[in-house]
C-alpha cells in the first residue's frame, strides 16, 4: 500500500509497481522442478508475461523430443487449453538422456513452429527448376504424381534409380524398411561430411563405429575438439562432463581453437590439425614403457598373436615379447617428435601424457568430427585414440569408453522386407572399398563423370547446396533434369536445396511428427518417443484423428504416414509392396501409424511391465512419459557378446587393411600426414582453414528459422591470430580474401589469441542465402545474386543483408542485425579420403587483401577446376583399389542398407560359402 503522496503518484505513473495490488498467497505445495505427470493434462500456472496481473493459464503437457540436433533430448510441449496451440517448450524430467535439461535449441522449437515463413502446404514447381515458381497442390495430388514416377522407375527394373538422401534421420530404421519394401538400394546419407573418418578408425578396432564415453565416472576426460558445448550429443554429454569434473576428473581438450570447452579444461593442447595421431602414439609409448597397460585386457581381448605370427614369425608368440616388440615398433613417437608435429611445447606433451597414463580403466575419450573429419588420414585420429583405451583397459568399463551399440536400443519392426537385389555405385563406387558410408559429397561429380543418374531423388531434412562443399556443382546437378528426373524436398522450412526441387512437401518439426529415438548419451540404454503434440492432445480430448496433417498447422504432415500412403499408391497390385504395409493387428488392412509404434513398444524390454503397473499399455506409457530407461548401465558387454570382428577380438592388427590394399596401415600408426600438414603448405600466404567447428546455438541449416538462436549468432568472421594479422596487415573488422583450390570468398576479420598461429577459422553454420525469387529464413539469409560467368565460373554477390519485415510476428519488424555472414562451404573443393571416404573439410588457402571491387560476402567458384580437383583425389583411391575375393567392401563392416549378400561382390565373383562374416545392415539413425 502506498504510504506517501509521492509513492501514490509514482505507482500511478508506473514508475514503481502497484503497491495496492492483491498479493499472491504463495504456493501451498513443496518446491519442485517440474509438474507431476499426474497433472500433465491439467496443469495451471500463472502467465509470466501478464505480470503484475495474476493471469492463470491451463495447459496440457505433452512429451516429445527435440529435433534441433542429434541428441533427441526430451521436451514437454505446453498446449494452451484455451487456444489449443503450443505456447512453449520445456524439458522432460522423465527422459533418461537429458533429464529435464535443454540447451538453447530445445525451447527455440517454439520459434520454428510459429515461423511466419514456414512451408504450410504441398507445393509443385511451375516454370524451370530454380526459377522460384510454385503452386499449391493437395496431398492426394502429390502422392499420386510421385507414386506414378516411382512406379515407372521400379517397373523399368532399376534398383538404384530411386534415392532417399537424408541429413538428420530422427528415427530408427523406418525409412530403410520402406526402401527395402520398394526393392531399391536407395539410402544415401550425410555421413561422409560428418563422421565417416571417426567411424572408420573405430570400426577397424571392433566394428562398432562410434564411442559411448562414461564421462560421469571418469578419472580423465580426453576430448578431441569442443565436445562440451558443440560436440556430439551436446547437452547430455555436457551435463555428464561437468558431473565428472565436479567429482575430480581432469579434462583435456585437443583443439587448435580455444573453444568454450577448452577454456574450462585443465589442459588445452592446440595441436596442428591432423597431428593428433602422433600425440596419441607418444602417450601410448609412455604407457607401454612405464608398464601402465592393462595386461589382462590386452592379453585376452586383443589379437596380438596375429600380429606376432604375421610380422614376427621367428619370435616366440608370447605376450611379454609382444610388449617388447611393441615398444620397439613405436620408438619414433617420442614426446619431442609429437611436440614438433603438433607444434606445441614438449613439456605440454609430457604433462598431459602423465595424466592420461595414470587414468587406468577410467580413461574416457571422444572424437566425432573435428580432426577425424577434417584431415586426409583423419580416420587415424580415432584409431590411435582408441588405442589408448585398449592399452589402459578402459573399453566398456565404468568411467571408460564403450561401443555405442551397447547403449542403443534397436527396435523390432512388424515386417522386414527382403534385402535389395542390387548395388548402387553412385553411393558406393568400387574404388572406395572401406568408405563409411555412402560417398554422398561427390554425388554430383560422379553423375558428371557419367557414373549414373536418378529417376526420383528425395532430399529429407537435408540441404547439400548449402551444407556440402562445392555447392555450385550440386546446383548444376539439380538443374539438370536428365541427371535428376524428379527432385522432392521433404523439409519443415525453406532451404537452398529446396529452391531447386520439383515438389516441396512440408514435414513437421519436433512437435509435429512421430519418431523413436535411442542414442548413446550415457552409460545406460533408453528409448524415447517423438510424437505429434497436437495429435496427442486431440486424443486426450477425445477427438479421433486419422492423419497428423489434420491437426498440425496448415497441412504440415510427417514422414511416417507419408511413406505408408506413398508406398500403398506405388503398388498397382502387381508389385508386392503393399504386403509390407499390412496391419499386424487387423488382417488384410493397411497399417496405421499408431499400430506401427504399438508393435514396436510392445517389444521394448521391460516396457510392457512398466506400463501394466500404471494400468496402461506400452504405447500409452510412452505417450504419457515420452521415454523409458531400458538398462541403467551397459558395461562389459563383450564378456557376453564378444567382439564382432574377423578375429573375434579388438583388432590391433587389421588383416582387412592389408587385404584391401593398405598394408602400411595394418596397425595404428602415423603413416599418412594431412593435406594441410605444414609440409604441404608453401609461401607466407598459405594457411590452414578450419571450417568445420560448430556454434553452440545452431545445428547445420535447420535453425535458420529460430529467431532466438539467430539473434544470438548470425555472423561467421575469420578467426586469425594476432601474429598472422600483423603479418598480413589486417585489423579487427577488416576484409580478407580467402582463396581455396577452386575459388574464393571475402569475409571480415576477428583477431583473437583463441586460434593457433598458421590456422584461420570460420564457423560452419552461417552464410545462408536466398535469391530475389526465393523465400524463407529471412532471420538469417542474405539476398544474393548468382551469375554464370561462363567457362564454369560462378559468382555470388550479396545484394542486401538481413532486414526487418512486417508479418503476423511483431519480432520480424524488430530485427536489429544486418549481417548474415558468408557462405564459405560453396568455395570448398571436395576432398574424399581414399580410405574412409570422408570429405576432408580443412582447406589449404591463400590469404590476401581483396582487390578493388571485391566486397564483403563476394564468392567466386570455378566448377571446371572443382571437377579436375575431384578427379585428382579420386585417382588416389583408384590407384589402390583392391577387391580380395571380389568383395566390394569388407563383409564384416557395416552398411546402412545392405543389399543381398551376392551383391557385395564385383561382377564375375560370388559369395564364398565358407565365409562366416555376413554383411550387416545398420539402421539409418546410426548415420548421423
């Protein structure tokens, strides 16, 4: 209550709060972090935006999972019962991976579903591809027209002409089952610009091609790159890394860039990119020489006898002698050698090595992208890193590093069609025998090289024109109707690739679709349910819904129902496709999406029992809670399962590498130096460009319509060390011309000691664009003009930066930033590693001041040069192409969608009946 005349005037003028207002009585319940699940369909809270009014909002809380990165953290969607719309997203405390916590990307899902520029209805191209002409059509029209094209292709007999090219899958095996039902070897992924390097190194050891680090219980956490804030499984890993550090774990970060993670580390080692194997082998040598290796694990779980028999047949095949010879094998990897290669002080090598050597079975290591995807021979990074785990016996231990497969639930599907009857050489060319996985980054180059064409090409949550290197070559392929007969973009929002599609079909964001998720974010095993929130809300309210697009905004649909309906229409009654889409509960009838997940969840270990305890079924439990913990911990599973390798052990010695033409890589070594090694740079103006680090607010191209995230980060300057800035004569904010092997771009300079001298950095995420005829993502896109200059040369110039506009969202008129960054990826040459197949992201560049007329954001690329450069790298693989027994690739290594076994052999060869190592399919979500 106002006590004085001054207070009374001040509260009337709203200088101070209304002192006479009714005071809140206070919450009568105990303090809690989240509402109880019993209240999730009828939860009331005060509207914070209405303060000082005490306005109550009544919500139905529906669990789902985030889709703004690969972690699939739990979300609770707050559905306002008055409006029937989602008001906000918070964390789901019942999700075992994220445990109720989210990074900035999770709550920003609300921006994406409320984006005024999102695609709301199916669209069909008018005019030529890329001209920007679109007309609205119905879902029936889209399904019938696309089904007709696929049917015609299948009846012509091609098993490689219908392609599903996915960026972030978000599901477990769903689309691969569809492709198998169609009989096509048509799965393509983005793995070879993402994780193929790391996968190869891990797979050589034990087939499992991804790590699952137990950060919480570690003694030493060894990260190659910035995994705390921007690495794989960001939020779940960040939580557990912090827990480990709070419990005394030492954090070592290896990264030429001072990331937020490196700034928090006990040891930051800014190694020269690609030199990491030299460092890891120096530490391995320290462990061996000091006798700190785990004898029991090494002797019983490693195929050391094979190495002894093959390389040292005259020596006694005894473990003690093996260790002595191993020390001799790695004699060259001294701390001094590692320091020289890494360009860091030798004292730092030794100091951090002491910490690693003392970790024992609690050495927790991780690499995913970073150096493993950046460098020629980058697969050696994960192979030598895992060697440290093998030596210390920290494989599958508490506080160690397990294979991710142990922590990953793989669903049982209601129907498993036969494997495809063919091999797609556009995805797996014969010269890339060890690639992990499809050679997607050179798809336009293979098409241009006359290797094949596509009748129907789906891009799904995938934007290669912007994300991939050499984007102008992608545009060239997509504009060519002989190369790509029909291009269908399945996307929640506009992107640079959708501009060149024939159909753009709106697929839902995280809260608008079904998926099942399970990832190795901790030492346990869990499964989570991404469900369309408004559909579940309608069910709770007693409304019947046949298709998800009936309740989503506009006519936004989801892939699950789309694939069922499309598959049904492809089959004219003679193709046998419909039989794979029959309900397991209603004989002779088409399966529904609810039945698909009912069948799947009924077979999750322990879930039916947990559901029965709550008087519901398995699907009802997942609708209610959104996630289920299958196993608390998954340690030491090799004691039950063994190792799925030819030797049945951890393969220190790889006969596969020898058989497939790379004998120098039979054991972990540093025999391949990076293409950006200092020896490969010449002149004072040549540098290594580090273009593959992430910003913690963004995830590839899918966050461009999330206004909160864009406001935080919307530009990508060139990081440059003060020493290099002085040498080049540039200062903060100056323009710098960065020349790659095939072109150049102009960007602004950011001078910082947070980057290694000789290395310059530029974030992967920014530089989105649209032309005058294009639409969408105006929070982050510059308007550009693209000019064909002839003879293969292309020029892109920025016409205008980010600008405010009027819409139903008042925030679009409040945009204060103007800089949308620079599209650097389009100037990068493709650099396919001949072994892993991975695109080697790091670029050898020349730095200079821009010439007169070259402005900020200008880009130029020579497509003729880019094709010639591709041919040079491709030749390295062809020179070593080897097919033992006629095998296209090792039978024991994984493939996302494996065709029938006979197709794993080159023409003229057949399967060897005595070979017990069957080709193995790997579900599509593994291809992250």
